[in-house]
């Protein structure tokens, strides 16, 4: 029974892991596609890159929700591996005697093991942080390079902050508002990257994690 149950949990864990990877792949495709559109011609608006940030934020929220489901099944698998199979292969006295009770409680009443914001932060640290950095660099290049603006000038970069603000205009929204909004958004991302749960976190039982 234990072997069949283990295979079943592995299958569910793998299924949710595949869903997580699929969302990451969609995000990378969106980033690559919209960057090629934005940087390929001066007539393309910098708002395309801001739209890419919005889109991958939606994918990030979807992926964080999927990660919470995945974490439930992964926890059950790790309980079996640590306290059943590892003990069968090489018994140690520090066996957690209530490991089966933990799994049984989870089967009777499945609950999420991590909060939504923690799942969100983990996915930012793993994958999405790098995508956001690439988009920020591309957006900075777009609004600071006159050659990537419709009124192309024969210089490589802008010569004043006022030009950056003017290039950052988004329809009726002033450039300073856009710059402030992007700055606050990336400050929040930095906090998410630096945040660490002081309790039983993802590296509590080894360096290998997903």
C-alpha cells in the first residue's frame, strides 16, 4: 500500500510541477516576444515593455497559486522519503515518530502549508526576478536612448533627466508618475527577493529544492 501511495503522490507532484514549468515558459515567451517588438523599431512605444511587466505579473500570480498546491504533495512525498524509505535503507535513532500522523491529517483535511505571499516570493527568487531585471534594463534602454524614440536623434543616450521624463510619458500620464510607479514596483520586488521565512523554510531539509 505504501509503495502504491508513494507512486500516486509522486504522480500528483510531477503533474503540478509540470504546470508550474508551463507558466514559467509562457512568461519567458512573452518577455522575448514583446522585447523584440519594443526594441526592433523606434516607432514602438516603451509601454510595450510595461505591458510585458504586467503580463508576467499575471503569470506570476497564477504560478504562485499552483506552487501552493505543489507544495502540499511535495511535503507528503518528502515525509515518506525522510521517515520511511531513508529509515528502511539506513535506520537512525532520530526518527520522527508522528510522520505518518502528519500525512494522515493532510489526507483527511488537506490544507496549504505556505501562505500565498511566501509562494509568490519563492517564485520571484527562482525565476521571475531575472525576467523583471531583463525588462527593467530594456525599458531603461528604451527611454534613455534617442535612437529608440520616434524622433530619432544622432546621439547614443539622453543628455538630461528631463528628456528621460519626457520619453517616459504614457498617454496622459506624466513621465514622473510612470518612473515613480516603476521604482516602487521594483522596490517591492527587491523586498520579495531579500525576504526569508525564519521558520521551517524551503532549505530546512537540504539544498535541493524546486
